[in-house]
C-alpha cells in the first residue's frame, strides 16, 4: 500500500503500473517472477529491496506508455 498526497506526481506512476499489470498477462508474469526472485534474497532493508525492483517496474511502465500512445 502506498499513501500519497493529493496531486503528488507519483500517483500517476503508480496508476500506470497498476493499470498495465491489470491489462497484461505477460507483464503480470514478469513482475511476479521478479518479485519471487527478490523475495528469495536477504535485504538489509526495504529500501534496498525497493531499489532492486526499479528496473522491472520501469520496463512495465514503458510497456504501458507504448500501449496508451
């Protein structure tokens, strides 16, 4: 869960990811695979884990942007 202030630009990014995961079976599988691989590792803190997810999240958001063009 994420709590963001109204008007925060991050809202659009979260919705973009959410909508793409709802729309694309392939991206859901990609995200799930990445999350499983990351969950199997030890992380010093949640920030390191979140940083490790960045590449797959950016890839999925790029798919979403291509879809809406």
